[in-house]
C-alpha cells in the first residue's frame, strides 16, 4: 500500500482539478499520524461554536454560483451538503445528539435530566470508508468527525 496525503501540515497537497494519486506517496505513515494528532489537539482546543461558524462560512462561500467548488460539485450533490453546513442545522443536530447541550463538546456542562455534569470525549483517530457512488457521503462523515473533535 502506498499512502497519499490530501492534507499535510495544515496545507492542501493537491488542487481540486488534480489527481491526488499523481502526488508522490508519503513514505512514512508516522508522518501522517503525527499530522493527524496535531490536528486533533487543535480541534480539542477550538470551541464548538467556532467550528460551527467555520462550516457556516464554508457553506456561504460554496453556495456562491461563481465559486469553483460550486461549479464543479453543485451538480454532484453539493447543494444538499450546504444544507447540512448551515449553522442553524448544525446547532440543532448537535444539541439533539448531545442530550440537549452541544456545550458538552467543550467542557463539563449541565444536561437536562442528569444530576451531574457531562463532557463528551473524542474517540481518537477515526477513518472514513466511503462509497464511491455517493460523492458527498464522505463530506458528511468528515463533518461529523470534526464536530465531535476526532482526528480524521
């Protein structure tokens, strides 16, 4: 197996119109693992509302008809994904998933119906196996991994 990195050190390693496999393979899996761990440390320190704001900003940018991402992926299901990226939707989904309080993703917090404070903990490094015939499925999986502050 020859691993290829899409992102490394916080930088995109391939342009949207470039085949990722055309890049030189990353020789050491440990380099990839270190980058993933660094990213997770950053996610743990980032407030959940900042992550939601980031995805909301991405949503607004990608919704622009002149944006190259919209032009390339709009016909492939991007607009459905943009619904998921809206701040109001993410807040609603996270609150429902976290027993009524997305604040548990940042700190120990009171949760309705529980006599003590709870805090959600990331599971660690997660891997996404996605279907090739549902192009946006991988983005939904990645979104959920980032919002739960897991390394992806």
